[in-house]
């Protein structure tokens, strides 16, 4: 009888050890990055699955939001953040079947301090849960350890028990301080299988004063930057099976005069093309950014988010802001999808 009791206790102990190991390993696996496929391959697969290379920009401007969501007291930070969260979540649900990726403009969240930043990371998690890839539009860039800290904050996958937050799949970065300033971002992006979009030629009207300036050799500043960026973008460790790199480029969709030149200089970089819609760009203006129907995503923010303030959609849908947004996404998808053929 004693032997049987001892055997039973040993069996029970062994079982407890196995259960403990199971939970320990499970916890460790939970903390490890699960995205082994490189970002460009994940993005191109998502584009094929959704049948459209569009990106919806999440720029939640409280004053422009639907009347039924906008808080009466715009000084009440908590109320504003709650409204932004509700509106953004609704937009994510409206676009998830058509847009492979969304772009969160962090400034509109940072404006509301820690509560806004918390909402930013939480909504990235919500987007991921809906099957969307996410770009964090942060435009960070600095020297040495500062860039390293930015990279950790915006690219490193969380290793805490917080299951309601996530970091983006890719971020925008500013190379003004020199290419050494983006090295920390590249390091973390490579370790986490994340992506980067480097500002090369932006869409704002004033950008020409600096970015189109001619150098002695005849190149523009943007072309020189693209030439310097190319060796990094073509590093074998950063190029996926698709042939495209984890190091992409931001090229304004409005900049048709230089898009072809930049594409030739950065053949493996995926182009993020902001400026569609409100800033005046059309799908046709982005044609030169595509390589055999691949390698570019066209981004629109206000023309999608606030389509319910456009007579084109209110005439058809009245005050139903959800239907206005849905129609705007479908129109953009149809306009841009032609370049996938």
C-alpha cells in the first residue's frame, strides 16, 4: 500500500512539473515575436488577399468627427479619447475587408497625453485583431541612443502581460540627421520582422523648397537620398521572398514629376504614397510607383474618414456616416486596383 501511495505521489508530482513547464513555455512563447515572415511579404500577401493596394490613414480630428460621437466638452480629455477610440474602431470595421493596411498618425493621439498614447497602442491591437496590418506614422529621427529608444518604443513587440496593446508592423522615419540615425530603427525592425518607410519625397506643397533642390551633379536632394538609401534597402537580410525590402520609402502621390526617377533608384523598396484624395492625387498619378502591379500602397486619410462631409456621399447616404465612409473606401479601391493587373 505504501509503495502504491509513493508511486501515486510521484506520478502526481511529475504531472505538476509537466503542467508547470507547459505554462512556463507558454508564457515564454507568448513573449517571443511570432512574425517570422518579413514585413514586405506579409504586406504583399495582404494586398493580394484584399485585392487592393490601399492604405487608410487614421487621423482622428475630434472637431471633424460625426456629430453623434463628438463630445460636447472638447476640453475633457477622457471624453475626447473615448470618442476617438469609438470612431476609430468603427472605421477599422468599415475598411477591414478592403484595405490591407491602415496608418495611424500618432500626433492625433499624443495630443491627449498619456490617455491618447494608451489609446494609440490599444487601437493598434484592435486593428491587428481585425486582420489589418498597421503603420505607425511617427516620423521619428534622431541621433544615437535617442533613435534606439524610439525604435524600441515603436517597433519592439511588447513582452508584458498586457494583451490589449501592440506596436505597429511598420513605422515612418525621418532621415534628416543622416543614415546613421536610422540604423537603430533598421536593427530593431530586422529583429522583429517589422518594416520602415523612410521620408524621401513628401506630399506637402512646401516640400519642393528643400526636397527638389538641385545638387551640383544635377540630382535633387530626394534623388540623392534615394541613391544613398538603396544599398541599405537591398541588404539581403532585409529583402523578402517577394523581392521587396523591409526598408520602404514615403513618396507623395502628388509628386508625379519625380516618382519614376525615385522608383528607378529604389527598385526593391515599397512606396507609401500619401496625398490621395484631399491633397489632390488620383490613382492614375501613382502609376509610376508600381512594379508589375506591386511595390506600392496608396494612402488616403481625410477623404475616407470624413467622407460624410462630402456632398458626393451625403447626397446618396444622407447623415449615415458609416455608409459614406464605406462608399469612399470602395471608390478608392476601384480607382487604385487597376494597377495590380
